[in-house]
């Protein structure tokens, strides 16, 4: 096994970052697979398994290590309230929705565990949610790789575009999260 290649370290990176729910690494796996640097099936399988295990780990922490993690919740009361609202409003669908919502994707499994949601039931639905999440992001990136590669080519020629796009995306995410977590008067 060649430990200096993108293929080897790429799969490790997918496993590590997909465990934390990163949609960017799943998208990168799709693009690298399109470029022939990785195998699409292997990359997406690694991402599905790792993403599933990451949410199961968070659920486990919320269910069985409650006292140890409660101090970390103090700063995220709004996000926890939002994740509980999503959970109440959408039920099982919340397990699927949370995979795509940056900022609360780690809080929904924890909130579900803290609300005494059944571990086996969460695990069962989480399998399908992980599959839907990874296939949606990974295959979307794979099939739109030409546009993505072209976009990065433009950024390479005009590097000032990258911070503009990055700050625009961050601004939109921040604005949306602020809007969603503010009390309505």
C-alpha cells in the first residue's frame, strides 16, 4: 500500500471528516472520483459508514454521557432549541434533515438522545439518512464535476473571487441561522 498517494490518504480523510458530518469532503470525494483519483463506490461507502458512526457516537454521548457533555451546551441554547423544534415538528424526518443543516447537525442527535429517543430506532433511521445524505452530496458533486473544476480554474486565475464566494456563503449561513433562532415578536 502506497501511503504517499491521494487515494490512500483521501479515503482516510473521507472517513475522518464524514464522521463529523462534513458535506465538503463528500463533495470532494465525488469530484476526485470523477477525475479518476478515487473509486466512487469505495469513497461513498466509506463516507456512509463513517457518517453513520459519527451520528451514532453523538447519540451515544447524549444518551449515556449526559453530565459530561452538558457544560458544552451552555453556549448553544438557541441551536438546541431549534434542533428540538425541528425534531418535534418533523419527527423521524428530522434525522434526515439534520444531515444537511450546517450548525445544528451535531445537535440533533444529541437532542434526540437527551429527549429519551430510542437508541435502536435512531440507529435504524440513521442508516437511511446517512445513505441519502452521502449519495445526494457525493453523486451531485460527481455529476457536476466539470462545472466545479471549471469554477476552481476561474478561481485559480482570479484568486480574489475565492474569499468573496466564501464570505458570501458564510454570510448567508450566518444570516439564515440568526433568522431561524431569533424569537419572533
